[in-house]
């Protein structure tokens, strides 16, 4: 899954939020030929990548619970 976000104050700034099943899928994506072509085009840089967990609200238990998936984000200025 991928989402492109555009900065309202700087329309030349985009953040590409991408979600991968695991770290291996993330690494495989960035080693793929089409991804390398995009990176080498000079249109983007991988500025930051980090692991997060999606929390879902469990109404019955009244607390947040992790969904147990990994996401990575790659903002671009």
C-alpha cells in the first residue's frame, strides 16, 4: 500500500507513505529495478524509514491494541 501526500505550504514537497508486510518485503521493494530507476531519477531520496505498529481501538476492553503489522514511511523534501 502506498499513499502520496503533498505539503500544503510547499507544493514541491511530497511524503510517500508506504506499508510493507515485513522488513524483507521493504528491502525487496527497494532492491527492485523499477524502484532503483525511480530513486536514480533524482526525483526522490529515502530520507527516513522506520517501523511502526498500527493500533486499533478495542471497544469492549477500552484500550488500544497493536494490529501486528509493520509499516515504513519515506518522506521526500
